[in-house]
């Protein structure tokens, strides 16, 4: 996402993926528009903790990060717990859900 490589991301996203950010929730089409336009540009993420739990054909990845991003032309830094849900389809993993939860403590 930081490289804004929409083609690679579209291959990773399930066609029914959902995305939850501080500004709302939407599907693939809107997420691609935002990435391509630079509406949200992830500049750098400090990754503090990562865990993964695989249940049959579903993987849940939790990451505690500090994200530096450009949002609407302004640079912002926020601590997040990022939840990624992947489903295995035809031998590959596809992103089903990506959620950013802002943490109250850094």
C-alpha cells in the first residue's frame, strides 16, 4: 500500500474485501480509488508486535503499529491495532478484511 501498487494489491484482495479506516468503511473499488489517488498514502509503519492465528482456511493477523501516513494532504502519526483477515481460495491467500483500530496509548 505504501508503494501504491494497485495492480499487486488487486491480486491480493478478495473481490468482496472490506476495509475499515478511521474515516469509514468501504469495499475494493473505493479502496483502490483512495490508493491510486493518494487520498491515503502510507509512508512508514513501525511494527511493534505481530501474531497470526490460522483456522482451517482463514488466517487472522494482528499487528500493533505506529503508522506515519499522508491523509488528505496532511502528515499524521497514529498508533493502531491492524486486523487482517485472509481466506484461502484455490491454493492462495486473499485479503477479506483490513481494519485499523486507533489505540488510546502509543
